[in-house]
C-alpha cells in the first residue's frame, strides 16, 4: 500500500533543490486531507449501534453509523421477511448480536439475523410475524446521533385507536390493584334509571308524552407522554430520562381517569417508542378527544431552576423568551426521534397551520389555569400564570390542549421526586383535579352517545 510516509521518503530521495516551498505545502495539504477527509471516516465499515423499538402501532429498527449508509431492500414471501443489504459494512459484533435485541412480545418481528452476503455487503434478514408495510428512510446526524437508517415496520391495516380505546383497560389496573373501570356500568345505570323514570311518568300521567331516556356523555382525554424511543427528552443529572418519567405519570393519570365514571383516557404512546408530533395530534382527533394533555419534565441550563408550569398554544408569538426556547426544544423532538418526512399527512399539516383557533386557545387557557392551580397544591410553580408559545403538539384546532411541565428534571431534588412513585401519584391526582374542575366550569357540548364495544 502506498502511504503518505512512502511519499515523504520518495521526496526526500530527490534533489534538495527540488524540495521547494510549493512541494512542502502540497505535501502538508495531502497529509492533512488523509487525516480529516470524510472519505477516510466513511471507510470505517462498522455500525455504532442497532436499536429495536416494538409497539402495537409499528416496530422500528434503527441502524446507526459514523457515515451515511448505502442500502437496498426487498420483501420476501413464504415466510414473510424483510431483507436489507448494507454496502461497505463489516460483519462485526454489533451485527452478530442481533438476535438478543428482539423481544418475544414484539408484535411484528420474530427474529433478526445477519450474514456476509458477498464481499463488501452484509445482509440483514428480519423474520416477520405477519405481512408488513415497511417505511425505510435515512436521517442525517442530529444531537448525539450519527447517520441513521430507520426501518419502520407498519401492519398492512393500521390499528383503530377508537376501537382500542374502547376495548383496552388501563395499563396499571392489574399492577396497582385499582378498582375496575366502572364508567360502562355507570352509563348502564344512568340509562336504566332514566328509562324507569320515563316509565313511571307514563303510568302516572298517560296523557303526557314520556321524555326520551337520557344518554350520559363520555368525556375523552388524550394523554400524551412526551418523547419516547429514539428521543429520550431531557436527561437528569442522575441519569433519569424524561421519556420514562412522562410515561409513568401519564399511565397513572390514565388509570385514575378510567376509574372516574363518565371519563376515559387515550395514551398517544403506551410504551417506549417514538411518535411524531403530528401523529399525536391525529390520534387525539381520531377518538374525538375533548381535551389533550401533553406531559413533560422540563430541563434548563441552570440546575437551580424548579417548579411546575403549564403552556398553551400562542397565535401571536411566545409569552416569554423562556417559553419560546422551550417550544423550539420540544418541537425538535421530530428531528431527534426520527420522522419520515415523506410519510407526513399533508392534509393534517395544513390543518395544523390553521390559525383560526381563538376559541380553542381560550378554552385551553381555562384548562391550563385549572390544572396549574391544582399543581400549586403539591409543588412550587415556576410561573404563576399559564404561558403561551408555538408548540407543534398543541395545534389541534378543535381540542383544548395544554402542555404540563411537571417539574425540572435538571434539578437534582426535583429529579428525585419525579422518580418517586408516591410523588407521581400526587402529580397524576393534581392533573385530574384540574381536569375535573375545568369540566365542572366548562361542560363540553353534547356530541355523541357513549361508544361501547360490540
């Protein structure tokens, strides 16, 4: 192999007169190029990491490298497999340990294996549990991540979030030993009581027309645990991930809401996986949610920052520079988590840009004030008023929406509290009190009978 050292030796063998200033400059430039050239970096044929994120909605496989990955893929039938060929990658330990990365509970992936297909090409085979609709795309380096190749494995028929909401019990019911969801029983009792009252009225006064049975209005709250999957959110000094704290609090809140007669909750994510911001809003609208509550745990450059906050959407700019900074940070979640831009719903994007949201924002402020007052009962308030900024996840034009910063995970004391089960329960209780106070003062309009599974 001809190296820069060989070149230096050859130049030294020439006449000293020929080794002039220009030759030295060319030599220095060539040597520097060999050291820092992106081509030199791209020659590294190893992967930095492979991560697998299973979820009911879809399973994601992420391959991370120090350079942009060249790939091709195809679907193989009988049995169902996704085959991905990677060029310029070595069959190293990262690829050889793929099998242990797949959980038995993964709804779509049975097994992942890799082998040397031909010189310079490694083949990854994803054995599938059912037919899938793959979305495969690359992401340029962002944050702490290098180049990523993302394999999103969607089912051929997307799950119906409304049907799942009706059929699925709260994720903590069994673990926490909480009472079962009584809302359906409550509905039946109300309907039977109304029917009985109508029958009594008919028998007592035959000449009067019986009133139709009353139908109880089911209130649906979309709970959005911030971040997830590739996007950890803020990271505390003790290593706590915001995505884990928000999911724990949201699950506890869902259990409490589901145990409240006439109320039910939807989680925009119920595991450790990434959901694009626009999809979170879309899921809330699919179930005709009455409210949207996004749960977060704030971080700031100074560890002494502390307290709870509530934010709503702003049409006219942020209410403070801190609110603007936080909104930008939260909106960057799509970049960190890895969104497939080609798959975004253009109709939804146009809807989210609709600024005729004055009435909804007004209701959001009322909800935010009610929740903020309840949070003040258990924690210091970072700001005593509801703040506003351009949060992408709050842009549903027809759903009052708030973003709750439960506490500062960057504050060591608050980080410890956020990881305490008892404090998470208090936080969930406080948010629920705020929601119920809002409903008491602002009952939603009658929209539809309570949905129930067939």
